[in-house]
C-alpha cells in the first residue's frame, strides 16, 4: 500500500532547503551527479537570492572541470562554507576559495565518506591515521584552504600512546542523492548507475540529523513492484523524489548510457579499442589548471 506519494517537481523539492543549511551532494565526476537538483538549487538562488549561506559537503568532486556539476553553485552568497575531498573538477568553487569568498576545507575523500557513516550512527566523528603529518594535520593547516577558514574540523588525539586524527561529526540537513528507478514510497534502485557511491550512508546521516533526503531518478515504477533485493535506498530514508530530464541524468558526463558501465553486460575484450596514454596536452588541460587544489588522500 502506498503510504505517501513522494514524487514532486524539482522546484518543489528545492523549496525544502533553508538558509544556512548543510547540504551534501553525491557524485563522482559525472557518475551519480544529481544535476537536476543542482540546477534547481541554482535556479532558485538566482531568482530569489535564497537560500543563502549554505555549507556544501562532497567527497569526490561532482563536476566536469568547467561548468557542470557543483560548478553551478559557485555564486557569491549561495555558499558560506565548502568541505570537499577533491576540488580539481570544481574550478569555480576553487576560485571562490582562493579569493577568500567562502570558508573552504580540503579533507581526505575517504574520510568524508566514512564521516557520513559516523554521523548516521551519531558518533563523534571518524578516527583515522590518514592525514597525519600532512596539511590536514591541525599542527599544519588542518585542511583549511584560505585565511577566512578558522574553525578546526580535525582534531589531533592520543589513543594508547599513538597519534590519531578525529574528523569531527556535524549535522547535515539536506542530501541530494541519485538512483535509477523509484516507486511512490521512495524506494530507490540503481540498476543503470555506474557506481552506487555513498548515497545510502549520506541518506542515513541526514535522516539521523533530522534532515531531508531528495532523490533524483530516471523513472518511476508502480508501488510494490520493485525487487527488494535491488533496492539500494529504502523509502523510509527518502523524503521526496524528482524525475530528471534525460539530459540531466546521463550515466556519466561523457556517456548517456552504456550497460557495461553498470555491469548489466560484460563487453568482449576484443571489441575494446587499444589503450593510449593521455597526451601531454591532456595532462596540462583544464582539469589540472584548477588553481592547484586537488585530492587529499
């Protein structure tokens, strides 16, 4: 039985986001990047100048090194703080960071992914040796990118005589996640997605922060028709669902859909073109000119 029809328009979903919220966004380059939702947030801000002063959190950079993905959110006033694990593909956010127009942190990608689970469990953060004696270590920069970033999100600890870093937990109010198919109850499958990423952990983190989870999907199925074994995110974790326009839901930024990417088929080895090393021109391309901010690992 359908308890609630959670399917809404992008504008209706984005209306949930409030001033000063902390927003986490899924995606790895163009894989799993919820462009319909990102576009909706940008559209609302440009029209209303609200919501403003958001904190944006991401692990791998959802972007193309130019205009797409989180680059669309690089508007003065929209973001107050950005916590990211990989900045190379979001040069417009990089520009805000190096110009001291936002607070900005570059923390290890994996630690941010683990942090979602810790927030979901209401634990005090992720404890790891990753980042010790690097710029993430609070004895150095603590992952801070610029001079306006002052709050310590990383703490040095001693446990049994050994040094550890604690990546501090914090509430996350809204999650933008992505899947393939959803039913009216909000159950999400990912059969055509190239990666499942940390969508489930992020959704759990937000719900245990008493926040809202917005899912972008490609299509809607009838209630009670999805195979339970294929449901990656149960409907109890999803507040509303937006059906994306096809152009905003490509499997990757370079591929509309390839069943091999989602392991639906296995491509014959003989059908693959020979591998060629990236040219020097590619190595010096836009992705590597994004003001020197990359991944901490």
